[in-house]
C-alpha cells in the first residue's frame, strides 16, 4: 500500500494541520488583534462542544483526552507558571504526563460510556492528579525529581521550555501517533497527533496566557473535529477495507459529468475460496484486493459496494481509455499472493458487518496455514452513450460486461458494447 498517496496526505493534514496553521497565523500576524476574552470564549466553546460531541458519539478516547487537557490547563493556571519551584515541578509533571495520556488513550479499546470503562479511566486521571499535587510539595521539590533530569547537555535544548524527559515523551508519542495514522488512516489518530502538537506549542509558551490558551483551545477543537470526521468515516467508508462504501459511491454518481466510465469488479470464485480457506482468509483477500484497487491509475476512484463486489469511477475518461488502467490493476492482483494465516475463532474476533454467523461451532477451513494463495478478478466497464444515457443504465451495462467476463473464463476485463471484442484481454493473451 502506498502510505504517502494523495488521500493519505490529505487525511493527515486536513483539518488538524490547517487548524494549527490558522491559529499560528492569527496569533502572530500584526494586523490581527485577538483579545484575551475572545480567546477564552473560543477555548470554552472548543472544549464544551468537544466533550459534548465525544459523549454523543460514544467516544471515550476523545472524551478523556479532552478532560486531561482541560485539567492540565487548569492546573497550570492554578500553580501560576512561571513561578517558584513548586510551579516549575507542576509544569514538568504535566508536560510529561500529557503525551503519556495521549499514548494510553490512543491504544485503549473503545468501550463506550459503560460504568467499568468510565471508572477505570477516572481512576487513572485521579491518580495522576494526586501525583502532580504530591510532586509540588516543598519537601519533594527541594530534593529534585526524575521529571527534571538532564540526559544530555542542557545547552542543546536551550531553545525549549520543556524538561528533557517531557521532550522525549512528546517526540516518542508523536512518532507513535504518526505510525498509527499511517497504519489505520483514521481521523482519531490524525486528530490526536495534531492536538498533541498544538499542546506542545502551548507548553513552549509556559502553558498559560492568551497564546497558550489559544493553542490548547485549538487542540480541543481538533479532537472535537476528529469525532465528527470519525462519524463521517464510519458512514461513508467500508469498515473492513477502509475503501469508500456504497453510500459514498452513490453520492459520487450524482456529481458525474458527461464523460466518465464505471467499472464493476468481482473477485473470482470467492465463495469457493471462503469454503476452502475460511472467512478470515476471505477477509484478508478482500483487504488485499481493496489495497490494489486503491492504486488504480488514470484518476480512478475505488469503492466497495458489498460482498466481493467493488466499483471504480473514472471521471473524464472513456471506457476505452480506462481499459488499460483496469487491465494493469487486474494483472497486479493476479500476480499478488499472500500466506494463509492460522485458524481464528470468529466468535472472538468480530468484524461488524463483515462477520459471518455460522451458528454452533465454527467450521475449520480446509486450507493449510502457511499456504501461499492468490486470487483473480473479473471486470466489466461501460460509459454513457446512445444506449446508456443514465447512470443506472451505465452501471447495468458494466454489470453485463462483467457477466461476459465471467462467462469468458474470468480473470479478464470486458468492455461494454460491440467494440468490446477489440479490447478483450484474457490472462492467456497478456500474461
């Protein structure tokens, strides 16, 4: 999978990166003047709406990230940075604990607002609050702390307010969140990454004051936006493959102009494959096929429309122009193989809508773990014309072309219409 494609970069930068850039511009441009009361109102609105959205959409991860940020900002204000030794110790403790909390809540499983989940997370927050309070006691401050330990020459980090343990925690957690985003490409990972970055900038400004409050408010806004984006992602993307789903496909059809092509893709012998290797390996096949279809060239956009069926829309291309791009992705999938994994009890490994209920004891797949397998796809492609003026007619024509590809031996691309025979490329003819 191409981790740095256009869609991945867009998902990473929007909206978190843009929000952080906008905040920096507003606070640093001389011709824009933002008063402290306005910043405080923005801060309250960001956290209030964020907490409400997280509660409404059952996102305990985001809810507790917001709660920890809110308590940290209140603690820094209470201890009055910059100030005497206890306040410096509070700053060091909070600066270290904030990224640690982001890491914890990034990895914990979402369980909704159930009593056990809430109790365990509140207990974690309570323990940290007690720790910060104890760390700020005069008898503890005078003896020094691991939170202010210098691992290397202090002159190397004279540019930052963060103690070295806190700076190390920020770097490690930011890198971890970035890796999680590249793996899962989910809005929660992107929002957490940018929110932690905005929090780091706020701490660099001592954590209090107009500018620091604005950055922390922006962090809260990013996390709230992540909740909204996650809801959108779940509604418009397929959970198993992360491709846009049928709803997104139907909306994309509404925006098509006069020149376009639609391809219908089906995995060959998928039911037989499931019967032989099991539904877990079948899911592995669908994820692999989806990852390859996402790489289709020619500006094609891939969607999962249900089961083993996918669709690709080419805006601005004719069916003949799209043919070579479809043939390339067909060969790519044909030449891809993977290793069958060991048997997994699906009763303990739910995949939402993609879970197959078999009843009773799960039937073990016949395929052997460690076996190298591959699959092929058949494709039908059509475009609007004299016979197919409406989008529904084009889809029906692509379906008919897919059926001919199946009847013609599978593992091939079939073009709709009489001219299709000139462009039929079977596996034997091209590979």
